[in-house]
């Protein structure tokens, strides 16, 4: 049934638009971040043309894109869900004929859509700063990015559900945000991560939100690598779906509603 | 038809640690705190009845309502709502019940009221024509027109509560659980909410379970009450019967000429004129009145007895 989900997505969109001032700050932060990264990395490269197979131009394009993606898709539902669990408002979400997780996912999709609308003015600036040119692999980019988005929404749903155990997850949310941004490679591309850190970053799913699609866009990943990335993304989605289902079933049984 | 049998809810939750890493310790601890919120409650409510579900703070009323809606799973006992077990058949149950919690709102705080109402229409898949009709009725009965486009955070408590009532009723559920729907409202707003409840009950034979601390609500709306304390049923029956059964004696209140006030219990069989004559013979009386037992004094007495 599509109508309940469309309704929730509309609320997510309206919610995003209701916080316009937040978005203005986000746009400013995004532009500042992209500028700073450009300065730092230009200095790091000095005069050398390439590092780990990336030219400075490709690196700057990559970083700008990865940050644009990360900013546009920052999940909001953990914050919403925790607030509603803490205040007991989650009662109403749970009393609907539509499942809780699909409501939250729909809210997130609507919210992301609103974020894209409001980030639109920043896009030309970011493209300019990153000297981003059209990609040679549009299909691969869209595929890896869309699947990466699904992964990101599923991970945030998992964080939402953890709230039913801890009932207090501000710290966990913050930690998740830091970890996910770092391992998405929004500051440093994953191929620059040293040793064990690189292995870890490669193994974790966060890279699909930032590094992988952006690297596909600038051509750092190409051909068979793109196909393999897509396959692993699909596997992640299947695994996360199973995990979410199992965790949610247990959470559901132990739901308590705060306040009366 | 709501049927509840030996319903019990024990809250068992990990001991909450405070201090640094408290959240983490809470996450891994094996220490549990237990609290019996509902303790063997049984009752039946036929279709179309308005029942007052009363009890002092912490009696277990809200917990019962949460189980009736299927959100909380009972520790033991049975619930059947129109033949369904609420927590097993959540979806069908969700469509059949509307809930108002006076203490919290289902409306989206930052969005205009109408957005939350539309969302309810979508979530319960109310056909467009029926939704428009329902919304019209709500607006007329509850006077929502003035603030439909106002963000909920800018509404007064009474306006918000009316919005919540509308949201709970937009899809015409045959059963309504109202947990303190008049808390904090002024006299007129209370009146509007009561009239809305009566109207809904009459129009659609809606079954209403009403929790409130305002006994005027109860007197205006319910013929039957279920009184609970510490999770157990203390009384289940008509209000009139309760007042007769538990009625404290009537009292004669006398104000003496020197300003002092005295009260005399009117024991059963006493003739009131004789009592007055007797008091008048001994004192100079400025004014007198007779206190009839009412629901409030009865409930006060029952709460006081169960405290002991
Ligand atoms: N989530 C919870 N965890 C632990 N104990 C709880 C929880 N919710 C309620 N309780 C306890 O259960 C008992 C009943 O609470 P409940 O909210 O049902 O009372 P109530 O009758 O609605 O009271 P009030 O009139 O104050 O709203 C209380 O002692 C309360 O402390
Ligand atoms: Mg309560």
C-alpha cells in the first residue's frame, strides 16, 4: 500500500522545509567544507601530479561530490525516532496500521527529497569549486549512489530500533554520525587510508554513501570494479534487511511506552 | 465488545545506571527492576457504552489503555476487542480504535494542524470523499477552522486537544480510548470536548473508555465506572450504585454566631429537623447547610481506604 508511505514522505518533506534556517546553515557548512578541503589538499599535493592513482583535479572533484552526497542524505530519522521514543510519542507511530519501519523509511525519503530541493542553490558552487565535469559512467554512478542510499536508510533504521533498548541514544547517534562520515571518506578518500584502517574502511558499508559513488563518478573506480561494487551493495542490502527484521522483532516485543 | 480477563502487566527493565557510561552499563546489565502496573484486571464493555476508567495516580490506567491498543503486550491474562487479540492482530485493531492521550499529542509539532490530519487520512487510507466529510464534521463540532493552518506548536492546549480528538476520529473507529482528554482545559473547552464525545457516541454507537481525574467529566458522560488502584479493580458498576453503597453519611454544617463552623454527622434514621432543633437549642446559629454525599466524596473515601 503506497498511500500511507506517500503520506509519511510528505510529512518528512514538510518537516525538512519547516527547518529552513537549518538548511541555510547546512548549505554554508557544505560550501565551507568543500573550500577548506580544496585548500588543504592543494597544499598536500604541492606540485606533484598524482597520488595513489588520483590526480589533484580528480581528488577535488571526488571530495566535493562525496560531501555533497553526504550532506544531502544525512539521516534525520534517528533523531526523530529517539525524540519520539523518549517522550512516548512513538505510541502513535506504533498504533498505525502501517509498519513502524516503513513509516520511518518513508519519512526519511521525503526528508532527503526536501534536502535536495534546498541544497540545489549550493550545487553550482560545489561543482565549480570541485571543477566537476560530466561523468563517463552515469549509469554506474546512479546505480551505486541509489543502492548506497538504501544502505544508509537501513543503517539509520537500525539506529532507530536500538533506541527501544537504550531509551537514550543521543550519544550513539552522534557516534554513528561521526563514524559514518569518516568511513564514507568525505575528508580523505578511502584509497588513502593506511593499513588496518584501510581494510576496515573497505569492509564497512559506509563507503557506499560517499567514496564508492564519487569514485565511480570521477573514474577512479571503473569497469568491473563498478559491477562488483553494485553486487556487494545488493548483498549488504539483503544482509541488513535480515538483520533489521530480526532486531525489530525483538525490539517490538519489548516495547515500553514512556509516560502516561 | 471489549473483554478483559485477569490482565496483568509487570514492567521489567534493566536497572538504569547513572554516571559516566551509564547508558552502556544499562545496555549490558543483568540487574532488573520490576514493577506490577496492572494486577489481574477483568471487565467487559459492551458496544456503544461510555465507561469511566478511574483510579488515583499510578493506578495502572494508562498501562491498561496501552495494552488495549495492542502496543504493550500483557505479562499474562487475555484481551479481546471485537473478537481480536490487539497485540496479535495489530493492523486490524489499529483500524478499529482511536486514541487520545491528553498528556501527549499525535500531531506533528512543527507542521500546520491540517498536515497531521491529512497524514491520518493517508495512514488509514480514508477515501477522499469520506475524508472531506469527516473533516467537515470535525471542524464544525470542534471549531477547528480558525487554526487548521497554524503550526501545532503555536496552538493553545485546548486547541491542540481538539486537534488530537479530530485526528483520533477522522477514520471513524468504532472504539475510542480517551486517556485524560480534558486535562488542563478551561470550562468551555471541557464542555466542547464532552459534547463531542457524547455526539460521537450517539452518532456511531462508538464505544468509549474514558480515563480522567475530573469527576465532572464522569458525571456528564458515564453511567458506569471501573475504579482501579494499584492495578486491581476496586469497583465496577453504576455511579448511582456506588454513591449509595459507599456513601458517607450526610453532614449538617453549622456556622455559629461567633464565626465558628461545626459539622454534625447525620446518622441513618436521624430526623434532620430534630437535629437542627437540638443544635439550635444549644448554640446561636448564623447559617446552616446540609452536605449530600457526591461522587467526589465517595471516591475520596475509597482512595483513602485503599491507601491504608
Ligand atoms: N515504562 C514503564 N516502566 C516501568 N514502570 C512503569 C512504566 N510505565 C508505568 N509504570 C508504572 O506502572 C504504574 C502504573 O502506571 P500508569 O501510567 O498506568 O498509571 P495511571 O493510572 O495512568 O496514572 P496517572 O493517573 O498518574 O496517569 C506506575 O506505578 C508506574 O510507575
Ligand atoms: Mg495515566
